[in-house]
C-alpha cells in the first residue's frame, strides 16, 4: 500500500514537472497576442479588463514556479528512494551473514571469537575471515551513507561489535570510514546490549566443574586470567600470608584448587620463600586434580593433590589456607558448610586468604546499564534494559544470589553475608574486605558490558585467622 502511494506521488510530481512543456499545446493565449480572446484596449485602466487577464499574464510564472517545486520534490523523492533501495540491499546482505552464522554457532560464541586466533583451526579461520570481512564491510558502507540509525543496521552494528571486535581490530586497516570508526568507538565503550553469557555446564542444576575446569578461562571469570596484571591484591596477600609463617616447611592448602593456577603464583615467588612451600591442592573435580598434578610436576613444585568433596570430607590442615572463588555454592547453607571446611583446614596460627565472588557487582552492573541506556536512549529503554537484566539474571539481594548464565543460580557474598558467615564459622577478618578489581577488557567477555570510565567489577578479598567460636 505504501508503495502504491509512493508511486502515485512520484507520477503526480512528474506530471507537474511536465506542465510547462504541455502548456503551449493546450494553447493558453497570451495577453495582446493575435487571436487573443480579450485584446487589451488602449487606455483601459488596469483591472477593468476581463477578470482572467491578470491570471493569463501570471500563467508562465506560475508554470515555472510549479515546475521548479516539482523538480525539487522529484529530486528529494529520488534520493529517498535511492537511500531506501541501498538500505534494502544492505539489509539483504546482512541477512546472509546471519544465515551463515546460524549454521556455525561458534561464530557467535564470544569466548571463541574474542580469541579466534588461538581457538579456530586454519580452515575455520578462513571462513571466519570471510564472514567478518563481509559483515564489517556492510557496516562501513552503511556508516558512510548515514544508514546506521535505522533499527536494523544499528542492531547489526551492535551484534558485530558484541562478537567480532577482536577481528576488526586485527584488520583495522581494511576499513577507512570516519563515521564507521566513530561508531566503533561509541559501541566499544558502553553496554554490550546482548546478554550472551554462555551457559555454565550443568547436568544437575549445579555448576559442573569437571567441564568448566577443562576450558577454564573461556568459561570462568578468574583472578588468574592471563588478562589480569601479574601482581594483584590477591597475589600480594598470598605472598604476605606465606611470608608471615614461621614454619620451616609451609603447608599451603588450596581449597577448590581447580586446574592449579595458584601454582603459577608460587612459581613467581622469591626463591627463598618458594622453596619452603609444600602445596596441597584439593578439589572435588577429578580432571581439575589431574591438571593440578601435571602443572606441579611441570613447575617442579612439591605437591599433594587430593580429590575430595569439601561438603563431605574434612580437608587436611595447613599453615596458609587459600580458597579462590571456591565458596560459591547452590545455597547459603552450602556456602556456610564450605566456609566451615576452610576453618577446619586452618591450624591455630594459620592465615586464611579468601577470594569471595561479590554479590554487589550485579547491582553495580545494573546501575551502569541503567545510566548508559538512559543517557543514550532515554528512560523507557533504560527501564527495559534493567528489566531484561533482572529477568535473565534474577538477582536476589536477600540471599545475595543471582544466575550468571540465566540458568544456574549461585550464592555470592555481600559485605553483610561475609560479616555474618565468617563469624558463624569462626573466622576473624584481619581487616575489612578489600576489592580485587578486574579490568574491563576482561569483564566484557563475561557479559558485564564495557565501561572503562566507570569503577570496575570486583570480588571481595578477605584475610582472616581462625577465631574461637562464641559458645
Ligand atoms: C571457580 S573454581 C576456582 C578454581 C581455582 N581456585 C582458581 O581460582 O583457579 C572453583 C573450584 O572449586 C571446586 N569446588 C567447588 N565446590 C567444591 C567442593 N565442595 N569440594 C571441593 N572442591 C570444590 C570446583 O571443582 C572448582 O574447581
């Protein structure tokens, strides 16, 4: 229907434009010309002649004005039409990209695409290069023709930015448009729009660490990620705890050791300290234990690795006890049981270093999303964005729980739960919990958006010592 109306308008304008050409054929006579119907009479005062006189003399002027207007309107319509056709063409090219990625979901898996050089086989990379080249070229063309503000192209841009920025930066020289790069910059910092955290592997509704430990940094937001600085508040705290021990051989118990990343920290310690450490890794995941054993062998660090479940079996005792992101159970009670295991592993003079996943981070992220959408797209969109986050992650401040992947609910730690639960199990903090900050470049891979000008996301780092339980 809209097309019919458009066509009618175009033809009407074309007819108007042709009017001055056909006017002589219809023989609109000019004043005073031979054969005129109302010849001007000598001495006749203006306005006394037949009423059509002034109209006739204005005829050519009106014709020119009308045709000029018609020509301008025709040009405008032509430009709108051309823009629309280009838009439709780019849309159809874009649909091809989406179809291609539907047949290969790895192309929309940010943990693969953000590190595609390492993750993809050579064959796969060839196909990926083609998809990215076509996708970004379409968007470069759309940007240079100012077509990015239509909803479809805007979403296309956000989609490409969400999954394929790494490729773009590695091939930045292929794209030259100033508007294009301005848009890249604006989508780079800010909200990632798509909630796309990959699901935590789980058969039982609880996180399956056997799977997670095999693809650790793809799946887990970790303080040991290669994107983290080498020295952090966590590594400093572990080093301090070891240095404070007076034992000749310091038994370091790593509860929930995962694939043994802590061994790399030990490897970086000053030799005199490292040589005093006897490492004990504990995990309920067998593959994690195997990885830890292999890593210890590789680094030449004396180690025992025990495959036990802290919920059922008491761990051995150590001079320094570390639990990095291990206390993240499926209920508050489970967290308390894990903290009890930590407490039972610490002998009387031991130091305990806990890294506890922070619940407040979810509130921080929601606030960042809200203000970002509000500044870019107004209150209504901001409200929708916040609602979408709540629907996917369903955070619950009362139990300090939320679901990172939208499926598996995990129980985190707030300042309030830390205070309460450490006292409950008999652990006394040596100081207030401090934040272990994660760089935004790492956080963005885990659905936290990218807000480099805002405070980063964090986990709570707590140093404690065993305390007597109040009776
Ligand atoms: C997030 S990972 C942390 C791994 C390691 N600490 C690191 O930061 O690299 C949590 C680890 O805790 C282990 N874990 C969780 N609950 C456990 C339990 N009840 N008993 C033993 N290990 C457990 C998991 O198997 C997993 O390897």
